[in-house]
C-alpha cells in the first residue's frame, strides 16, 4: 500500500517549457488535490477534484491545468513554465467520512515534487 | 483568507509544553492540524469539527472555539520527534465545494532540543 505517489521527485525547467506532474493514489479515495508550497507561505491549493470526472479551481490556479485521468490518477500540467512557478508541489487525496452527523475529510499527502524554473 | 498562526516559531527543551494557535477572520466548520518535517510531506494529526469534541492522541491534543473562530494545538511533555513545522488548515463549510478547500496558515516552526 504505497499511499500517494508523485513523479518526478525533482525537475528543472527553462522558462517557457512545459511539463506534467503525475500523481496516483491506491487508497480508493474519491477526492484529490494539488498544492504548492513556497517558503513562508504555507500550502496553497491550486486545483482539486472532488470526484472522478470533476475538477475545480483552488486559490492559485493561474498557469496550471489538471486532468483527473481516472479515480487513481490526477495530473498537473504547466503549459509554459515561469520562474514564479518554482516551488514544491504536493498532491493529496481524501475520502469524506460521516460519523454521528459530522463529516471528516482527512487529506493524505504525497512526497512532493521540487520544481525549479530558470 | 489565510488563518493566522502564532507563534511563528518556538524552541522547547524536551519535556516542556507548547501551545500553537490558529485564528480565522471568518466562521469555520473545521480545523485540520498537520506536522511537516523538513523535506517531507505534511502528516495529518487531527481534525476538529464545528459541534465536535476536543480531539487528542498521545500527548498532542487540540481544541476548537467556534465562537472565536480559533483553534489551539497543545503539545505536552514534548519529545525530540515533535520537532517540525505545524500547519493549521481550515474550511468554512461542511458540504459542497467549500468542504474540499483547505486554507492553510503559514505554519509554526517547533524545535525541541535535548
């Protein structure tokens, strides 16, 4: 049971290049997320997919696109990379659980991708 | 809006206690606490829901004051393994799109020294 996996672990791009970050989970979760983490900024939500077949914008979606390929996989694409997109990218997944009328939504994170755009 | 965490950093000796606070300017449904060690992924600690009970496991517990829109994380008798950056994440609603959008604070760096 690998949990949430991400590839690649590290990537260096030149300005204007494109790339896709891959994420997969084996926990049969319905929801998946992409975050970026910058020093001193905490985690910021880029896009999320509440369930297979749906995607929605988060707090910082500009410059990114996503694809929910199937229930397991959720990819993040940078069409034309910019230095401002240098960051650590985390994928996460979750399943909502209802207990006594309250809804729990614990998110599990992957190991991250360190992206540098020159 | 991003929740505000305090303090930004704290240094403890083993065995000491610490409190990390998280406050929001808007009404909250849930508060999530995560710990992240350097170079690693955030790890879920606990979730507190509006109308729910105070949570805890081992020597880490948390409370949620719905009226003040604040949550506090309590670490008692700290161990070296508690070192890391602690983040709170909040949601404003319990259903629909908002229930999936966690807004994280900037983090509190906790260092436990021998």
